[in-house]
């Protein structure tokens, strides 16, 4: 298999960057960028640490990622499975990448920067959902911001409802767990209990 081993070999295969792809990158949020952050109920968070790379989803009602100022974003860390992959990485390596998605919109917003984890009580309380507070808040210091063109979402037809799959077409988490444990895990019991477990632990 032919592989690329140098930047020169890579760059020889591609044309020069589209000029606007470079012009659009800035080191802070402008007011128009903020509209995407406010409209997004979902963001993908990329981090790196001693254990490797991580790419994790984060979601809440639209606008859950708060703009503190043109160079700072605040992300509540909601209840999860306590693997803490993202958070462990950020403690070791503060670099972070964010990809904001707005349902039905092809353009996405990319934000890169560094992050710290805050346990400030007042800040956590400001992100309360009912009586549930995030354990930490990810404070992102922005180093670059740019929009991503919609080609990937157009090709994938991600927002096209006619392309949506029935979850029953794919294996469940319980089935996967049962397979990788050679039957030691009760997949059906896990799947049957999941709706109620989500209801009780969503926040």
C-alpha cells in the first residue's frame, strides 16, 4: 500500500488552499459566530492526553454552551458514565477542539483553544437544571474560530429525515456488551432498564 511520509508528498497531491478557507479563521468570536453557538444543542469535543485521543458528544437545550466574552466559552459537564475521558485529557493537556452542529443547518462552527476545569460554586449553580448542577464547568479560552462549509453534511444527508434509520436495524448497547463478554453480561436486562435509567439520571 502506498503511503505518504512527508508534507511535501502530501502537498503535491492537493491544490493550494481555497483563499476563503484561510481568511475565515480568526482568533475570537464575532457577533455572527455567537449566533451559531446560541443555536447549537450539540457540540463534539476533541481532546488529547497521555492515554490517547478522545472525541465526545455534548448536548443540552440550544445555547447550553455560554459565551462569556469574545475569547471565552463555558460548557457545563453534565452527568455521564464517569469515565472522564475528556476531563482527564484536559487536566493533562489543555488543548481542545469544538465542533458545533445546528439541526437542519449544513454550516458548522469550529472552535479551537485551551481549557480549564472550574468547580466554582456560583458558576456551577448558573448552569443548574432543576436542582442538578454540573460537577465541573469547562472554561475554554479561544485561539481560533472558523465556519466549516456544509459539503460533509450535504454528502451524508445527515439532516434528511428520509435517510434516518430505525434503531431496531442496529445492535443495541446491551447486545454489544453481551457479545464482547461472551454472554456474561445480560444485554436484554440492560436494554430493558435503559429508558427508566435515562429518565432518572439525565441530569
